[in-house]
C-alpha cells in the first residue's frame, strides 16, 4: 500500500489482495488505484447516507473511519480522522 499526495489530494495504490481489491475488479485498467477523499468528522454519516450503495462505515487500523463507494465506475474511499 502506498499513498501519493499532491497539495492535499491523495491517490492510494493498493495491492491485489481481497482486502484492497475485489477479485472481479482485478482485470480492469487502474486496478488497485483508489481515490481517497477526506471529509470533516461530523459530516461522514451524512455523506454516507447520500450514496445509494455505500459499504459500511468502518474503523480502519491507521486511525480513520471510512467507507468505500463506487461512483461512475471508480472506487472511492471516503474517510475522516477519528473524532
């Protein structure tokens, strides 16, 4: 796992394990790239509720609460620092 950041915007580069990349997604161009968006701690529940099919909000081992959602065919992780 690696994160590339430029002016506060991040792109996460993961490995092809099931934890980071579903088996059915591994043959797609850009497989392993996840767009990472941080939102204020008080907004994550509202952002989660605004999506039709988000994954569950989970506490991540690196200290953020986040969920994953697919938007226009791209995989996004929406996260916030622990509050």
